[in-house]
């Protein structure tokens, strides 16, 4: 029998709960609290598809199955499509691709009201961790159930704040949907991104470097309307470190890259990437497809690729693009430029 979710309970991998008529499977072990209910703590709980909601369906062995080997291939549902409900309005996949300023007025109003409601529900002590004037993550604490408090130093206009929030909203909704699907069905893709919280690294996270003998992983976060890359490790104070605007930014809610390295490979690059119009990387006589990791907030957006580079006796995950002409890795409170690096590609 699946128990009902309660605050003040230690939940571990393999646990499932009922909440508001639905079943949720745990993603990260934690002790529950009143503002981390399954409906808002997207990185802690994944909602089980209705056809799978049987009391004895989930067990600890389900969470330990090999990557991409959940159930039979014939019975796997297709990956979920974009879009979500916002109040009385359906936010479609097409809406998600537009900037906030291009939304119909009624949807803008629905988004504004929802963001205000989310922010008002943040506990007062957590509001202090958010810089409302800075604007980059003024409601990220609400969207992510209070896990994430990224402070930015630049003041932004109200319109810029709304554009950043809109991008954040869509990133988090897509990430939750992708994570729910992965936890329920695994993945047939060589790699995918799933939500993670804190310093516990999930199974199947791809090792993309090391430091002091400890593995480092690739992570990403929505910042300023773009999706920026960095590194994750249990030894970091919050779990994730993102390089952005020449600074290291410590984050405790982020996406982490999971996958199967038998279907991926690292390709050495020096200087600028030679990327053709089809998105293929040319290295000598080889032509390979690099793994897209994120994007800048320019228009059209510059694609960021998963990279790693050696620095001071370690190998650090980072980012590169066709315009950066190097890899940039977060290190020592700053971003470091490294001209010889490797790019993660499909094998």
C-alpha cells in the first residue's frame, strides 16, 4: 500500500507516496517539510503516469535498473510533449518558444498572476535569500520550491525580469516533464538531462572530469533567459557550480546529464569549433554530432556544447560554442578559458 505524503518524514530511494489523488515516485532522498510537497518539489518527486499507478508497482529495484531498461520496449509510452496548464490557460509548446513579450495579453496576465502567487507562498526566511531588485531569479525560489537562490548583481527592468522568469518557467516545466518520464520509463537516448537537488549525484550521471580523485559531472541551469553549463559534485557546498559572466555561481537545484558512455565519445578540439550549418563538428576528416548542452540568451540563441578541459592537474566540465573559440570552465570563483579541450559527441 502506498502511504500518503506527510511533512517531517524521511523519504529514501524506492519510496512512493500518494498526494492529491496522484502517485509520486521519489527522485532524491530527503526529509520532507511543509513547503516541499510533491506538487511543487519537482526535483524531489516525479509523478507516476496514471496507467502505472498501482500500489505495488514501485519498488527499490525499479530505481536501480540499468539506464534505458525500464519495462518492455513495446509498452513504453512516447516521450511527453511540451506545454502545461497555467491557471485557466493552456500554455502550448508554441507559446513556450516565444518570448514573454510575444504572448497574448490574456496569457501574460495568467503568467503574472501565477508568478505572484508562487512568490507570496515562499516562507519569509527564504525570501531573504532572493534579490528582488536583481530580478534574474526573483521567483525561482517559488518555482523550485525554495531550493534555488541565485543572486545577480545587475539591476533589470520589469520587462527583463519577466522575460527571464518566463524562460525559467518553461525550462523548469520541461525539465520536470523530462525527469518524470525518465524515472518512470528510463531512456533510449544516449543521454538526457534530469532535475537534481543538492550534493547527491543520481545513478547514470556521466562523469565528465575529476578533481582530487573525485568525479565531476556536467550540470546546467536557466539563468538570464539562457541555459548555462557548469559542473556538479558531492564535494561542492551546494552540489552545482555554474560558470556565467566570468563568475562561479553555486546552485542547489540544477539539471544533470545522465546517459550511456558506450553511445557517446569525447573529441579533442583546439581553438574554435568547426561547426557546419547542420550542427556537425568537423575535426580533421571526421564529422560528428556534438551534444547540445544549453544556449545563450541572444537572438537567435547561440548553442552551448558540453565540454571538458584540463586545468591545474584536474579535468573540469564546462562549455563551448562556435563563437567562444575555447572552452570555459568554472574554477576558483571565476571562469577560465582553455584553448585545448574535448567536446562530448554522439558515437
